[in-house]
C-alpha cells in the first residue's frame, strides 16, 4: 500500500476519475484537502432519522427503514414508476424512481440504509425523487456483525448530487489506509496543556471513530489546529509588513490649517484614533490600520486628516470606493471639508471607469504628475494605465466590498505605502482577531453632536397587509413637511430578475432565492407614478446600471433638494449624505442582512431632522428572516447588531467571500463559540514566533501553514 502525505496529489491517491469528480464537486486537489472535509454529523445503524422534521427544498441524508415498494405503469407517458415508502416508525417518506424496476430486489421491506436527496412535496406528502442510497448489510449478515457494528458511528459528510456522503466515506477509507505520518503543527507544550491528540490520531478518529467518545477529542484537536495555524499566519504577515521600511510622513501646516478651519470640534474618539494614525504615519514600517465606526461617526474626517499629513511631504493618497456614486460623493465631501483655501492646493481628483475619455486622461495626468495629492476612485484606480508620482497612503472604504487582489493591486502602485481601511460594519472582537489579526484595529464609537436620531419600525405585511398603503402615505406626509425620502429595493426590475440578475449587489442571505423578489426599482417607480398622494411629488430612480453621469446627476439633484423621493437599489447603502432625508422605506427588508439594513438605515437622520426607517416585510412571525428584521428595529447599536448577525447567520455570511483567504481554512472553528480558543491560539502563536521567528524548530507548523493557508490564501491574508 503506498504511503501518502497530506501534500500528496489526489489523483495519485484515488485515481484520475475520482480526483476529477472531487475537484469539480469540492475544489479538492490534495490529500489534505480531502481529509479536511470533515463529517457534519454521525448516524447510527440502529437509529432512524425523524422524517417529520425534514425541511422541504433542502438536501438531506437520513437513516430509515424500507416499509414497502410498489411498481406501476405510468398513464400519461411510457415506462413504469417505482414508489418506495421508507419510515422512521412514526412518519413515512416516499422515494420515486422512473423506469428502474430492478431496484425492487434491493429495496425490500425491513432493510435499513442511508438515503440522500432533495426533499420535495407531492400532494401534501414529502418525497425524494431518484435519491441516492446505500443499504446496510442484509439481515443474516447483520445479525452476525450486529454486536460489532451496533455502536459504530456512520460519518455523514457534506455532499453534492455527484458525490454522495457514503461514496465520500469510502474514498476517505481508502486514503486513510495509505496515509503516512502527519507532522504536528502544535508545539508539544500546547498539545499537552489541553490534552489534545496527535495530528494523525485526530484525523483518523474524526473520519472513522470506533466509538462516539472518540469524536469530540478529535474535533477539539483539529479546532485548535485551525486557530493556531491561522493566528500564526496572521502574525507572520504582521511581522512581514513591519520588516518593510516606510516613508515617514510628519504632520505640518496643512493639517494645522485644516483643523483651525473646522466649524465643529472633533469627537473624543476622532481625536484618539487620529492620534494613533498620526503616530503610525511617522513609524518605521507601513501603517496597517482598520478603523471601524458607526454610520456617520466621522471616519472620513479621520482619513482626510491622514491624507493631509501625507500631503505635507508631497505624498499622494488614494481612496478607493466600491461604487461610482460613493466615489463621487466622497470627492464632493472631501472638497467641501477642505474648503476654498486647501482644495486648490491639494487638487482632489476623481478617477472612475465611466468618465468620458478626455476627462479621464486629464485626471490620470494630474495623478501621474503628482499634482493631485488626493485621488478618489473606483476600480479604475487599479488599471495598469493609472500611475502615481508618490503614493504614500491607500484608504480602502467599505473593505468588505473588495476582493483582496484588488486592494493589493492598489498598494503595489507605491513603495510600501501606508494602508488605512475604513468600515461602517462593526466587527465583533473575535471576527477582528480571526480575519483582521494582522491589522491594528481602532474604533470610533462617539457620534458627532447635532444628530436627531432614527426611529425604526417593522411593517409586517403578513399580519397587517393594509400597512403597505400606510407606508406610502407616511412618506408623502414627510415630503409635505419639506423633507426627502429613500425607497430601497432588492433589485432593479423584479420582472426580469429570473432571467437576468439585475440586482446591484448581493443582498441578504445566500439561501434567499433572488427570483422571488416582488418589488424592484422599476415596479415601485411605476406604482408611485399612479399613486394619488404622489401626483405632485418629484420621484427619481437610481441603480448601478445607469450611466455614470446620469447616476451622478440624480444624486446631486437629490442632495440639492430637487428630488423628493429617491427609489434606489443598495447603491445608496454607504456614503450618501443628504441631511434633509428623513425617511427610508426598505421593501422586502427580510432579503437583506442585518449589517446591510443597519448601513442603509444610516442614510437618514443625519442632520437635525429626526429619522424614520420602515422595514417592510412579508416574512412570518418566528422565521429567521423576520428575526433579522426585528433585530435591526430593536437597536441602533451597530456593535450589538454585529453580534446578533453572527448568532443569526453564522460567520460565513458575515465575513463574506472577500475574506475567503482567512475563512477557507476554517472547517470546525466558529468565531463566536470558540472565542476563547482563538485568544489562546493567538497567545501561543506569539510565543512560538517570538522564540523562533523563522520556525526552524517547528517543521509541522511550517507544513501546515504552506498546506492550509496555501500560497493563494497567504496572499489573501497579506492583502487584508
């Protein structure tokens, strides 16, 4: 039997055909990839799955017993239909097979097995159409081996339609039989302190435990592996950044003139975070700082003060924003804050992909010559044709919207520039430690004075359908008082969404079916054009697929007060600042995530006018979707909502795909539940790296870093 390592190619271990199927289904390429696909639960040969609890529409794997099997000719088409009824002793589930009468020889009453498929419904009864299954040994053989196998846990793996759970289990058996030694990533003292298993034993026991008691120690060991390897990778990255030399940027008259001209005092948090940034910019290595703060807490002001510090020595700052609307808004906001004296000196310049060619060439020339010391843009800043004279600071706004490669492309345009990441999505401590562990984190909690606040209400159409009409009347009442309103939709056009995904950004949970959207921007604009209360109200639409100049014109008209109601997609989620906007109605609010609802809500109540946010939903009481909406209505504290978001949706959705570099190595670790493990792993990894920075005495950790974080994931971590 050949001996495999975790680094061995999968095709050499299981053959080309099987390895191709595994790569297509799960993206696996090595033995390590295969063996880090852990069982999600364990079944017993003697237990049956409760059929009544099976969710319709979801893929399930269950243990059940065959009760009866009947074959009949179909009336409206050729062939036969085999219907098999399986049971847990209380409820029944039908299995249907077309033209497969030969299965009756296997599926005889009394046989037990594992059945897998998508739960459907036919005439009110649950069923699986063409399910996969594996039957346990026949009765005679089972009696002989019953004692040996009765308590043997059966691993149930996350599976696909092409690779069933038991097929995966057989592949794992084959590979485990040929697996050689596995170097341990944990130092002996850490493993002994927590009573953890050696690496080879943990892998063996999680995949084929002899007893139930073997499972949890294996999981605990592998959880610590994940936490320790990830923290070591993040600390290595921090050390790498600190080994670079940066141009020191000292504050001077530009910053003093700006501060003197401010018409309001900085909040205490703006002062303290500003001092941290000021020190970082004068340090020996590049700043790598994340600033998180509530919507409207003044993060942009902190970033602008950093830009002025860099500009003092002739350096340039680039602020990259996720949308054209937001980039334009940032530029106007920065020019306004700089005022008529400083703006001409610093020449803040906009650079986006949809600018007219001549205008874009002019802007690019100002950037390349160093004339523009503040540059604001979208992905256009990343293009090869965009060059900087002296890029000293990269500011990334709403960092969760950008892929890591895009952020790194911008940083590569300077010589070890400082980096400042801004987010209005508050990050729970454990997430910050897990994903942004190589960044220094600052938090702005205090809000500027003069904010009137926001009241949030749920409009529950499932119970009170008449409230839908009241939403429009309420908006009309606000407009009658000289105020403005947003109406936010999950899509541009609900009619075409099924054929062509026209949403600007992904919204809500990944599990929500986009095709069920009822209200797009197009439908709402049509409704309001016919609504008697809106006959004298100026309504405009805004979405990401409009031409750039059109989007900008609409946004500026809204900011000037020439538009009363703006019907928009999530393109208004961040950065849009219209102090006179008092009201926001978010239609189908259950289609959005908690943090996204909180961000959207932050567009109103920004001036002296009280804010009103109406979360319109048809989700039923007690559903997860309704819980999300009600959680947002219950508090204005974004940090509290970030924790709620983690509890309701799990960190997978909260972290998002942009953080895949950190997340993809996490299989068992949960950043909320395992906060103590993460903190302990952080301390342990610091101890190991302080004692052995090159990890010369920790070959198992080096192998795990290379394997689990991998070159692509290491690059992803570097770009956070």
